[in-house]
């Protein structure tokens, strides 16, 4: 359980690194792509947050996701 919680924290860091503002170093992004991509990342982040909260509350000995 703890390994999963830690792995999900790394996923959160990776999502931040994948933000459109950080990808600008690879060149200009199409505005339509950037909008869709940002929505996709927001949905992923929301699902990750839900999963982390569930894991944090699922067992009393699990570390909190805070």
C-alpha cells in the first residue's frame, strides 16, 4: 500500500513536468492542442487526487496524501 502511495506521488510530479508551460521548450504548441492537453491533464490530476485520498483514507496505517 505504501509503495503505491509513493508511486502515485511520483505520478503527480510527472504530471506537473508535463504541463504545457513546461513543454514550451520543445517549440510552439498548437492552441487547440494546448487547450485539449490541459483539459486532459486536469482530468488526470483529478483522478489521481481521488485515488490518493482513497488510499490515504482506506487504511488507518496508510500515510496521508497531504
